[in-house]
């Protein structure tokens, strides 16, 4: 008699700092976009960009700099700046990312839940060659309150149609970890892309790279 599959039904991936090494370009693209409107970001504001969604970044710059353009316009300008920054280097997958996505895609439903715009998510997944392996994308345009609100991950859970107890989230930052836990999901935190030094202690498990995410480890999380 075969042993029933007790592994996760679905995996919800954060994008920047988890699948792709793009946090620096994210920050710089927002800095450059705001300069077009005569605003200069402080070090604290730059740090806020990491791990937060466009929704919260936009509210922050409106509050701090009196920005009057729409969120959509700011995103579009920042995406143009980001495209220029990535023209030479391209998108860089973090260690183990592509292999893990390809391995999991054959046995579970995969989605990205990101604070980036939909275009940024699609471009990044295409850039590392895994776009077709994800059944859903939840981006900043798809919710009102970004991480650490549970709303993004609740949207992701609904998109994949999986049970919370059989869904694993992969994250690299405190806001995302807290969001996933608030949504009732299990979380594996990845150190590799966490160059901002976020506290990852709220995750169920912490590993160095996505190459360390084994089938046994994932099954143990949802047992």
C-alpha cells in the first residue's frame, strides 16, 4: 500500500529577497522616481521600502513629502527606473530558487504574494525563467493593506484554493512573516536575501537558502 502524500498543497512565495535578489534595485528605483518630483528619501525611508508593499510605500511618501501624483503614476515611473537599472545585470535568482520552484511545481500549487506591482512580479519571474510554473500572482494592486496585514496572504490562499494548514509561505522579511502568521499559515524564512537584517524569529523555521527547503522539512511543517 502506498503512503498518502502528506506534504503541502500549496506554496506562497514572496518575491524580492526571497526568489530574486532585487531589493537594492527596488529601493533605488523608488529613490530615483521621487527625485523626478523633487523629493529626496531619507535613510529611514529607504529602509522602509524593503519588505513593504507599494500601498504602504505610497502612503509613506505622500505623508512625508506631500506627493500629489497617484500611486499608479509613481509605480509606472519607478518601474521605468528599475528597468534601466536591470538592463545590464538582468534579474538574479537567489541561491536554490529556480531548482526549488521547478521541483515543487510538480507536486503543489505555487503562487507569488508580493508588495511589488504586477508588472514587476511578471518581469522578475520571466527573468529567472519560472513564470509559467506559478498559477497565481497577488501583487500590490490586488489588495488595500500590505504586509504585515494578513490581507495579501489571505488573497494568495484564496487564489490557490488550498487549506491554510497545508500551505507553506516562503519569506525573507519581518512584515511578510507576520502577515503570513496572521493569516494562519506556516512560514519558512530565508536568510540569503535578507541583507537588511530583518528579525526572522517569528517564522516557524529559518534556513540559509532555498536550497535548504527539503521535502521532509515541508512535510513536517504541515503534519
